[in-house]
């Protein structure tokens, strides 16, 4: 594959210095490669987005909505190939790849609906307390936006940014992760198939250098970033240097709080899904299990059985519950945490090691009674590694759950709904699930408190992130 970058309506070969190699993590083998885009090509992409902005922001929002519905339809048409690509490049089990497709389709459909309603929201009169004036509101696109995304849910994280940005009337330069770049190239092919005006959507591929060229560029009006806290900090510094807005969706170390009145079998299912979905490579992984002390031993026994029963393997050669980690770097990182756990003398109830297969597989893992000063208790591992700790009271559970520099999500499991609601209200996070799997609905918000980020995606908040509020005030005199 040579022409990997979509700039100003054309597919072009990368002119950067770095070779991007795309791997199948189940085999640890490369299956595609291309040259990264150069800094000059990032300039060209931003210039194209600037040229396209006046026309795109001025067409009716319902015309933009028609393109978004086209994106949803085209993703549907490419469903099978996108499922296969996610299985090959991310190592996702088939059923998880399907969920990602459905999520992307519903995101484009939802923002098409919001775009259709935009016209009614323009020219909204504002009631003023002083006579002699009128004022109305306009919601305008923020302008050219840079979108930088990670590799764990490539189709989805891009859809969560792309759909509302296009709906709002922004033009876009998207930089996918160098680990899973082919999946988002599909959005370029869809733009081409739909006849989306040149420059409205541009896609540049590459590593940190390409991302930095985009986030440091004076020609963008906003940067929306999903990824690690380390890079998020750099992106925020570049935005600060230009005094421009930024949305950051960063890491997590989320708690799942299990009270002793729960249905244990159901709890096990939700706990396992919260740490093993996408092989634990989820910003929202509920990787800290807080369990009420009188059920802790029984729950540990059941979790051990459930984790050891999971079918871990290559999703392309058989039905599996969990695939490999998506990159060798991630596999090395999780392996390092296994070594730290051994050095810290943690009690390992299940797993605790890599699997001796060809690709980048690790065992679903449970460490119990993990001390609060353990690195595994506080740091984001981004793998199927669950750490548990006991609590004796609701107050203690809350204090342990909130004792984190992150604040993305949490899950509460209890038969006492009043208590569950009370706990949910006190958790310092952006989303709480009560007695539920991690169901994410496009109508609800996504984003964190504390070190998990700034701003919200999805729902109407996801659209607002790409809108600028203007008021037009007139003296009636
Ligand atoms: P990462 O920060 O390494 O990379 C994210 C993106 O930033 C990639 O496209 C990468 O090429 C680019 N990048 C790297 N260096 C850059 C630089 N100096 N300037 C600009 N861009 C640069 O993250 P990752 O390993 O791809 O993803 C894992 C992280 O993402 C985890 O911490 C996870 O929690 C987080 N994440 C958060 C959410 C959320 O919604 N909060 C969702 C998914 C992932």
C-alpha cells in the first residue's frame, strides 16, 4: 500500500521519513506498510481544510446531515471487511468488532439527527432584562479541527470526533494511530465515495512527529485528542501556546464496587467484561475491584474460575473470548507489570504471565488484596489485569474508589438501588454504571474528571465541543 494519506480529496503517498508497519498481533507479523506523511503534507492537509471551511460551514446543516447518513450507510456496506480488519489489526474477537461497527454507525446516524435540528436552534431569541434591545444566539463551527486518536477502538474514537465535527460545520484533519491506521483510512474512502467536498476531511498517517506537526500547527482552531496522559499533556501545552481550545480524553484506573447483597454470578460476568473486553485495552477498564469483605473470598474463587475459562486466542482462526494485545509495546508493558507484581510480592489468584504463543497474548489476571501503595493499584496498565481490595463500609468503598488521580468511569453492583444511586452520586467520575455491563449510548456523555481529561464527547455535549456560541444584539432605538 503506498497511497495512504487523504489530502484535499486525493490519495497521496507519504513523503515523511518514517516507515509505518502494520501488524497482525495474533501472529506478531507485519501485513502492510507505508511511509508516514511529512510535516509539509500536514501543512497541505490543514491548508485544504481551511480552503474548504467557508463552503462547508455555509451549506445547510441538513445537507451536512445527508453526508453523515451516507457515512453510516457506507460503514454498513463495508461491515464485513471492517470486522475482518479489526480482527486482524486489533486482535478483536468477532463479537467485539461487530459492536464497534454498530457504535460507529449509530454515532453518524445520531449526529445526522442533531445536524437536522440545528437550523431550529439558530436565531434563538434571548430574553433580556433590559428593554430596548433584542439578542439572538447563533451556534457556529469552531473552524478547522485537528483530531488525534489512539488504536484501541479506532473506528469508534474517530467516529465520536468526526461525526459531531462535520455536523457542526467544521473541517477536519484526522491523525489515526500508527498502530491501526488502515481502519480510519476507510473514512477517506467513504468520503470519496460520497463526493464529500475536497478538504472537508483529510487523513494524515504517522507517529508522534505527525501528531505534533498537527497539534503545534497555527492553522487549526481546536484540537481534540484521545490517548495517553503523557501525550495529552504535550497536546495541551501546544494548545496553550496558541491559546486555543482542546478536548482531552485520557487514561483511567476505574473502580468496580461490589456490595455483599449482589447476585454473585452476575457480578462475576460484569467484572470479567469490565477488565477483559478488548483484552483490557480500554480507557474505561474497571481495573480496581473493590469488594465487600464478607464476600471477598467467594468472589475471588469464582473470578479465578471465570478468568481461567476464557478462551484466549487468534480471533481469525477460532471463536475466542479474548484476543491478543494490539501491539508488542503494549505486550511488553503488561509483562513489565507482571514483573513488578512479582517484585512487590502480590498475591496472584489467576494468570500473571504472558502466553507462550506466537503473537502478543497474555493471561487474564487477578491480583487480590493489593496494597494501596502498589504501582499496580494506581497506574493504568491497559491489559486484562484486575487488582482487588476489600472494604467494610460504604464510606470506605467510596473513599477507596475516589482515591485516584483518574476519574473516568465506575461500576456499582448492589441489590440496594438506593445505596447504589447514593454511591453513584458521590463517585468522582464522568459515567457510572449501576448493575450493568459497560453499555455506552451515543445519547449519553463520555469523558472524565481529574486526570482523565477535559470536555465531553457524545450526546449534545459532543456537538457543543465543535461549536462556538455567538450572540447578535441589536438596539431597538
Ligand atoms: P498515545 O498517547 O501514545 O497515542 C495517541 C495518539 O497520539 C496516536 O495517534 C499517536 O500517534 C499520537 N501521538 C503520539 N505522540 C504525539 C505527540 N507528541 N503529539 C501529538 N500526537 C502524538 O496513546 P495510545 O497508546 O495510542 O492509547 C492508549 C491511551 O489512550 C490510554 O492511556 C487510554 O486510556 C487512552 N484512551 C482514552 C480514551 C478516553 O475516551 N478517555 C479512549 C481510548 C484510549
